[in-house]
C-alpha cells in the first residue's frame, strides 16, 4: 500500500532502478573486448608501432630512390642532347634543297660562328639528295675572321662537290654577312632588304676630359711602349692611331678584293661609295650588282634548284648546351670569387 502522507521531494524524478545488463554487455563480455585486458597487449601494440615505422621508412627510401633516379635520368638526357646536334641525317636521299641559316652576329661562339656554319655546309654538300645549298642570311655582320673562314669553305665545297650554292637575304646582309654572300653563285634579296656596308670599323671611347673634370688621374704601367694601345683613359697617341688605321685599311682591301672576285663583272664599280661602308635596299643592290634578283627561299628551291622540298641543316646550340654554358660560366665566376677570397702574402 502507498502511504498517503508520504510525498516525493519537489523537483526530482522518481528513482528508477537501471535495467539489467544483457548478455552482450555483461562485465565478462566487455572485459574480453577490451584489448588492454588481454595478456601480452603491450607487446602486440609495440609490434604494430614498429611495423608502421618500418613501412614509413621503406616508403621514404623508395621515394628518395625514385627522386635520385629521376635526376640521374634527367642528367643523362641533358648529356645526350649535348652530344647530339640538330641536323638532319646524311641518310636523306630524296631530292631537296639544303638550307643553312646565318642569323645574328657572326662571331666565335655564336649561332652564326664559322664552326657551326661550316659544319652545317659540309653535311649539306655531302648529302647526295641535296641538289643545291641555300645560305639564308639575316645578319648585320661581325668578325671578318669568321666570315673569311666561311667564305673560303664555300669556295672549297663548291669545287669539291660541284653543287650550286646561293645566298638568300631576309632583313639584312651587311658587312661580314655580305663578305660571306659574295662567295655564293647568286644573291637573292627582298626589295626592302638592307645590303652592303662594305667597310671595317674599330670603335671605342675616350674619357680623358671627363676624368680631368672629376679630378681622376690615370695610372697606367706597361712593359712595352705600345702595350696600352688606344687606352680609352689616356690621350690619343698619333702613332698608335696611324697603326690602327693602317690595319683597318688592309682588312678593308681584303674585303673589297673578296667582293670583286665573287661578284666579278656584275658589280657597277663606277658607283660612288660602293666600298665606303654605305648600304642599300635590296632593289638598289640588284641595280648595283651587289645582288642578282628578287626572290626568297621557296622561289630559289622551286625555280632555280628545281627541288621544292626544303631541309634545314643549320647547327645551333641546343637547350642542354646553353644550360651547360650558363652552368660553366656560373662555376667559373664562383671559382674566381673563391680565389679572390684567399688571403695574399704581403
């Protein structure tokens, strides 16, 4: 019976006895499911951690090996590129027109150096499928030595292989570039090309007036009275200037002789300033005998050589060689800095 005089405290729910645990939630079952309640659980946990660490170390070693092999493959690829040149194989036998580009400054170490141009011309002349060689020129000039080597080689290869060689001018064929073009059988230009500049120069600066204004004194010591030849920080020595002019005149005469031999009777020798260093448009160059006809590479291949297929034989620095040169320059600069940092005996 319920005591009617007994009251429950306000604000509390009547106490309920918890339901009994099921067989799955019994203390014995929960103890079995608890890994820490099993014998040897510490050893099992350490083994798991050790195996996980080993797997991670193996994955790291594999990744490092993969990266190293990748760098090795990249290095081998660069070496392969450096050893190969971008030139067609001499196995080409179908009739075609061989093209060798001469672009930019004609200088040692440049794309238009005698080394690259001569090597490309040799390959082109030796290819049985090449019916003629075209020198595609777009150059403001450069070294008379490099141009002279190419000029001589053109004449030698023409005589040896009995193949025609033509110069085709794009934008510019001036100075040393025209020195090269003069050795070809014919020169083709665009009507707006720049052609000529048959001359030689040696330029520099003089700072003596500026040094006087700044109060700077030049202290130059030489062994040999002409060792400071045309020093820009010293007054002009007239004897040295005359010697330099004589040397320039001699090289200029060599240039003129090469042009006269190469162009022969086609030159209008009575033209004022023909060998003065002036240059003309392609249209005027044809009239003066410096060029033969208006035409481009396709025209020469199709109408003159009669082999429309054009194959480029130009030798150039590839990507690997450019990277190697930059790397070599950087290493050289670092070596110089390292040597400068070595204490000197005083």
